[in-house]
């Protein structure tokens, strides 16, 4: 029980010292921790007796004083949820040092509303009367019934996605849908999505400090262990967010890098992905970084001779140097291959386009090959080259390339430059565009911006509008007419005839 006498003594001590005082009391009534705070708050020590069963509470009650307003603060309630305390009470300290009202709260079983706690009606300290043992037993029973149970040892990532943009409503919906697709490609279970429309991100927290705290509460309610931002975070932003959210925080670049790491099959692809990851993480190896430490097991502890941070930085630099040498070797090898093709007089066609538009499907249809296809972003990472012979006895090399995406991370551009150099020697670019995409113009503009960044915007290009079988013929032809393109369906080989003729005409006219 939390007695009136206990509350009276806590209030007197808090009044005399001018600071908040707290007690953590176990279920047997013993005091396990005495906490001396400040005038505005207390800091709960790290609890190493955390119960891991999903339906169990911590087995501790927190009773502490408030020197001014006695009502529970947001920090009080987040501590209740984060630490899974049995109960929390704040005792109001009056000007004369006597206890005022007691403000209490306890956790609730998970529900669709995401409400984590119930705030009790304030009562005088002599009116705290809860049948404690029966109450806790019943509460744990209800929590166990509704708790999302994760398999012990499972590595499932349950994420809340955070989208921050100034884009108009329909475009914002498209950005959000694309972000969901990236999460699925990384085998992330999305438990919630937060979309915030604002002209510019908050310089420290991207979405504002209060919103980060709100998202953390939503994460606790949904058993989320990961926050993913559709925004490239600076190292300081990642640290600031992780300090409040107390969970792993990654951004869109890290998410894409993870997908690339999963998709890479060749030695070349693996080198390029690892190089991109190292380049990205180097800037984050600065001091104690909560977001990174949760990813990498902790950085900044001292060792003999040099800090672990220094060791990690040195090893990362050495590894990057080795990978860069190998990447340069790959680049030289590709140049030799391209030079050999040029001497043989074999023209090159490169298939480009936004990710998951059907590039590999088109390559398979044109060459009767079986390059991997999948309805997900970046299904093709390692480029594939096939030979194609036109009716007029013209033979070409046709190459599938990695898909483009808006705001392509610079580290990826740099790492995959050896692959993207293939586009420089291409005689013709086939830009594949998905007719079922609700934002075709947006996709075309995104590809255009990437080509400008690669200084390839003036390269001869033929736009191919794919998936004609899924839209009306009038719609398909309207798009083709607008961009002087070709309409095809990979499921109907007869539609490929016009495309083959257009490509053939281009090379006959050279």
C-alpha cells in the first residue's frame, strides 16, 4: 500500500530540500531505490531486473513528489510505459510541506486506439485505496491476452515509418506508398505510419521534439523497435531523435542500402554496396551516437591504447581503401570490355527507368531470357547484358541496369559509378515507364533529374511505355504520343514489333 504516512514524509523531505524525491517500491512493500532529483524532475536509474515476458510488468511502483503542479507530466507517463511500471503516483507538495492530492496512472492492455495508460482521478493521500495484489494480477492477465508476442530470438523489425514533406496531397500519398514499398523490400513489418506536412524539416528533430515523443508512445503501444524516416538524417538529428525515442533510428538512405545489400549477388555488387555503407557510416562514427550504438552494439568505450571509436574509424578507412582499389579495378575491366565491344562494332542499348517499372521484364521479352523479375524495388541490382539481333541483321548488346529512385543517395551514386559508367558508352537508352503508375510525370521527371546528375540527359533516348495490357489503348497511345514513345506489353510479343522497328531504324540511320 501507499500510505498517507509515507506520502507525508516524502512531501516534508521534498519541501525541506527543494527537490523532487522518488521511491521505487517492490510488490512486497520494500523500497528498492531512493531517488533524489531536481526541482523539476527525477531521473530513474537503469533497471537491470526487467521482466522479459511480454505480459509481465516491472514489479515496481514509483511514488514521487511534485513541488508545483501535482499532475503527472508526459515524462512521468512515458517512464510508466517505457519501464512497464506497475503503477505511478505523483504527490503534490503544498507550500507548508504537507501532501496535497495524489495523481496516479497505470498501464492498459494494447488496443486499436493505441492508448497506453489510464490516468486515475486525483485523491487525497489518505484516499489511495487500491487492492494492489488483485489489481496487478488482473492487469497482467489482460495485458498478456492482448500483447503482441514476438518469438524469442526473432529478428523481425517492427517499424513506424515517418514521412516529412511539403509535397501536395496526391504526391505525398505517392511518396508514402513508395516508402512502404521500400520497407516491404527490406522485410520490415510496418505497424504505423506518421505523415507530417511541413515547409521544412525541424533542424534538430526533423518533425519537432514533441512529435518525436508522441511517436515513441505510439511505438511502445505497437511493440515497434525501429523508426524509419523518409528523409536523410544528419548524424546529430539521428542522435537527437534516438535520445528521445530510445530505439533504433534509421533514414531512407540506410533503408535503401539495406535493400541493396540483400539484392547484391555478384562480387562486384557486394563490393559496391559495402563501399556505399562504409561511406555513409563514416560520418556517423563521431562520439557516442545512440542511434548507431543500437545498430552496432555500442561505440565509444575505451580500450588499451586507443578508443573503440578510433579503432572503428581506422578499420573502416582501411576497408574503404581496399574496396575502392578493387572498385577501380572493376571499372578498368569494364572499360576494357566496352572498348572490345566498340572494336567489334557492337552497338549498346541500356535499359533505364524508375525502380520496379518492368525493365527486367522487358529485357526478358526482347531476348527470350530469364533475368530475375519481382514486384518490388531494386529486384535487379547486378546488371545483365544480352545479345539482340534485329531483322535487318543488326546485332546489339542490350543491358539491364539498376533502377533509379527519387533522391538517389549520393553514396550509392559514387559506389555504383563503375556500373553507371555503362550508360556513358550506350548508343541508345530505353527508358521504361509503367503505364499503371498514377504519377507517370513525376517518375519521368525523377529519371530526368538523375540523368542530369550523371550528365547523360542528352544521350539518345527512346521512351517505352510498358504494361499496355492494364490500361486502355487510348490512354497508352496518348502517353506515347506526348513523348514520342512506344507502347508495349511484355505479355503480348506482337506489341514488341514496333519497338524493335524503332530501335532498328535508329541504328540504320547512324
